[in-house]
C-alpha cells in the first residue's frame, strides 16, 4: 500500500513543481480501443460486471500501462456509480450508453434522493485498493467522480441526451428542485472521493463533462458552485501526503478565469482552449500561485498517421510553451492529456506516437529553455 | 420588390444604429414547434418537398410573423442545399436528420467537387423573391447559408455526427484534401449568398454550426479562414442599400476576439458567452467601430413557464446592458435571438412571452439610460 513511487512526475506536475518532462495520461485510457480490454469485458459479460469485479477492474486499469509509457493510472469505473447507489438502477445497453431505470424529474422523486450509504460503493473502494497494490509504485493512481451537475444531467434525463431538454426544463422551471438534487449530489460526491482517497487514490478528478452545455450564469449557479461545494469537503492530504484535485469542465474554456477560484490544484481543458492563453489566465508565475493545466489535444488526432500525430502533439506542447525548470520554486506546469476521452475507434498503435512524442519533445523544450 | 420597410429596426441594429427597442427574431422560427408549419409540411410530403416549393416555403416563412411580433423573417430553407446541388443527394429521413447518398472522403471524391451551377438552386432564389414580395415591407428578409466548414462536416460524414470522426480524420490526415473541399465550398457559398441578395435578401447570415467542435488552431485554419473567404466575395450592397452580414459560430465564444477581424457587421453568440463581456471585446464604443451582437438565450428557457421566461429574457438583456441611444453615432447594439435553433418541443404560446418581454423591457432599459 505504501510502496514508494517509481514515477511521481504526474503528482509533481499537479503541484506545479518542475519535472524533467511533461507527464501524460489519457482520459478513458482503459477502454474499448484496446483488444485486451474487450477480451476482459467479454469475460465479465457486461460493463457493470466489469466495473463491479475487483479483479477485472484491476486488470483493465493496468492494461494501458503495459502498452504505453503513461505517467498515471486512473481507476476503471464509471461516473454514474453514485446515482446507481442512490437507487436509480444503472444499466448499459450495447451501443446505446447508460440508462437509468428511474429518472428524477418531479418533487416526489427529488424528495426521495439522499446521499447513499457508501457501503453500496464498496466495490469501487475495493478496486482502488487492489489497483494501488497491483501498481506497486509504478505510477500514481487517480480516483474520480462525475460533478454534481453532470450526474444530475443523467439523473434527470434518465440517459444521455443531445439537447438536455429535461434537465434544463427542470432547472429553469424549478430551480429549487435542481438545487436540492445538486446539494445531495455534491455531498455524495465528496464522501465518494474521500472514500477513494482513504482506499488509496493519490489524486482525484472531478469530471464536469456536461458543464459546457449550460448558459453563462447557469454554469456558475448550477455547476461551478456545486463543484466548489465538493472541493470544500475533500481531504487535502492523506497519511501526510498531499492529494491533488483536478477539475475538468468540457466546454468550460470561457469560464476559466472564474474556475481559478476553485480550491483545486489542476484545471483540465478541452481542445478548444489555447494552452498559452490558459497559462496566461490561470497558470501563474514562477514563484507565484496558479493552477497546473491538463489537456488538451483533440482525440481525433489519433486517427491520423503517426507523423501527423507527432506534428500535432508538438504543436500542443508548443502552445503551452517551455515549462519552468526551477527546482526550488513552483510555477506553470502542463500535464498532457486528450481534451476528452479516447475514441473506441482509435488504432492502439497510434497512441505510442502520442505518448513518446510528449516525453521526447517536452525534454527538448526544457533543454532549449 | 422595393416596398419600403415598415419595420427596419433589425437592419438598423445590424449597422450599430440606435433603435427604440431591441429587435428580436429566432433561429429556426419557422419550424416544427408550430402546428401550422406541421400542417404545411404534411401537405408538402417531405422536408425537401417543402423547401423546394416556392409557395410552401413562402407560407411557412411568414407563419411565425403572424403569431409573434418578430422584427425579421428568415428564408425557409436548409443549410445543405449547396452540397445537394453539388450532386451529393440530400434526403431527410423522419426522425434521423439529413443524409447524403454520397460522401466525400477520398482523393477521387474530392477531385469531383466543384462549385455547382447556381441554376440548380433556383428554387431557393425564387423562394427569396416570393417571400420578399409576400412580406411587402413588413420586416426585412434574411438569407443564409452554412459555412464552408459546417457544410464539409456533413459532406465528409455523410450525415450528422456526434464525434466528427471522419471529417476530423480527413482534416488531420490529409489537410490538402480538406483545404480543397473548403475552397470549393467557400466559393459556392459566396455565389449562393450573392444570388440570394440579388433575389431580395436584405441581410445574410453564415451558420458555422459546427465550428465549435474544432480545436484551437484548427478552427482558425479550417473554419475562420474560409468564412473570411466567403465574406471577401459577398456584395456589400445591392441597389444602393447596404446588406448586413451576420456570422454565427456555435461554440465559438473563445475565438470571439479573432472573429472581430471578419468583414461582417454582426457576430452571433450562443448562450455560453456573457453578452457584457462580448460587448467589451468586440462591441466597440459609441462613435467607434465594432460588431453588432446577436443572441443568445438558451432555447431550453422556452420550456419553463412564462414568468420564468420573462425573468431569463430580462437577465440576457441586462447582461448586454443599456444599448446606446445616440441617433447621430454608431455604437454597441444587440439583436435578441436564441443561442441556437428553437426546439421542436417548444410550446408555441411560450414564444410570445419571450418576444414581448424583449420589446417591453428593452424600451424600459433605454428610458433608464
């Protein structure tokens, strides 16, 4: 459990400390684009069968690390485990994505919501502990949850959506009910992340995947405020070690300056944001306060041939600029990632070109600085 | 054809001239949420049957004007008429959206592309002339087209998409082919809009509906540059009257400052952008240069009860602030609209609350200034 880390590059970059190269991991790195993942999923029978089985979850979490020189592992799970534990009945139908047996759209169903007994999520915490042990200090393990707003989207819609009609109707018509849902979600997410930390997660990430569908003003009131409420309840350290907290709002670039006030170490960005501009806005100076930045290449770049991938990866690293190299001071840092989860159609061999270029070229950039 | 306009509020606001109230129209205002539209469509048999029949297109364009005090009409048509005229074979299947018989994904299919004979789009220009005549000066008529990039999305994908995998694969793998497609599209769109202007359109709008899915850098190279290429070829005036040009990039808020350089009068905004910030960035001062702004309420607001709609409409007007009232000088102006097309599920009676509040409250704001 307490094996020393062989590679703490990711954690140091989260804390805005200088690193020898830019660390890299990929959102949804354990996923359907890997044939070995598909094989394990076939054994498990279903997505939830995979996510709820500690051995399978451990196996798939480690698979991408065996293929690529990634600098972090992320718990294999789903953002919808929390509403499932609230009793909404989560299933994944082939090709259709997540579905809930019940949705939450009226006064009565909102009144029934409460923070679930964390014991119902024991399979997640057990997986964290098992993965941490299996990693044996290879790289750090990231725990995660959906944001209160993003969970609410699925709870109200009952499934994925392309217009968010039901959740936005409720939000505009009955803001009181929406605030009630979000309060319960925020407290549940905080307990959930704290339990992941106690089980062995070395950093935690909040996925506000659907924050970007909100209007200005609504984002601040219904998403940002509740992400802040989660953060205010999360342990800052565990067993004497600081636990970095990452917040990723897809489509949230316009609100980056407002996200600076969040009590977290890292802000994740999608591909629409210029990293140099983001650094200017929230990255801070060497010796000053700021946020580490994580992201942000378009996952679709991985469909192009390796020489084009190399070109695009370099351009993203260049847009951030030369990272600071002062070992005594904190300063702007960059954690390379995609701007969204990797596509199931990605050719696995293309991912090596991305990972290797991040490492090689970011070392060059430091040398040149 | 040359009937004097009874209501030129919209055109004056486009040119940043002071108006007595904030003009309003709604993207997709002639659409499925109106029972009278559904009745006409049923008579026409299909979407393309509706769009290609001059009488039907005229009828549905005018329908929302009979219900609501809108300040502009927009041609009833579809953004995909241009690739259809290129020979790609457009159809609309019930509930599934547009589909092309052929897609454009390889060297051979790109080589076959060319600017279509505008005679194939005569039905559009005839509709413009017919609508203009039927309007008889009631409000101005807006013509429109999809942007080169947005058309390319459909041409390469062959239909709508949720990940833009094919078009982005082509863009990253074969940027030369993508530039070829976009060049043809830009020249076709320019000819198409010029023909609409000659047929009677009093303003034109370019819908870059999918510009916002692009990464930073890719947006500038593959969308913005080709919108600029269209604008460089559009007539600035017709028969002595200036023709305002509107550019709307959904999800383009992060690039607003870069869009300022476009040779157009109005920039459209979706609901993620704060209008006050947008005004500060590109709206200009009284007596100075700048862009008029159009937008940007979340169409989902229309699902809430009228009192909530009133509240949200006022908040959007407030976010822009008091419009300038100097009759001698140009200055920041706002054209009220949705941040995207109106949903087919909108209760028609809710739209009155929006339109009436825009007029009433924006008059109050001017009085208070």
